[in-house]
């Protein structure tokens, strides 16, 4: 449990953690990736700060293409 929590806290890809822990379902692994409201806000602010631009609320497909006009 501690190992999984530390990996999640360090931002390790959940699929990698799933494989390391031997979970058959990603949902089991994602339990360790629960974020508090403050953590979510902090991550959003970090992204906005690093980009030095307003957050763009466009919808994207899984491959990253813009889906806003579709």
C-alpha cells in the first residue's frame, strides 16, 4: 500500500504502477491516485503557470486533436 501511494504521489504513470503491482484491473490501481480538491487546484495552477497563458477549455480527442467544433 505504501509503495503504491508513493509511486502515485511521484506521478508515476498508472499503467506502469498497475504492472508493477500485478493488478489485473486499472481501477484497482487508480484507487491510489485519488486527489484532494487542493491537489487538483494545485495541479491546474501549475499547468497555467508553466504555460504562462490562460487555460484553454477546449475539448480534445484521445490523440490530442481539437474536438471543439465537432
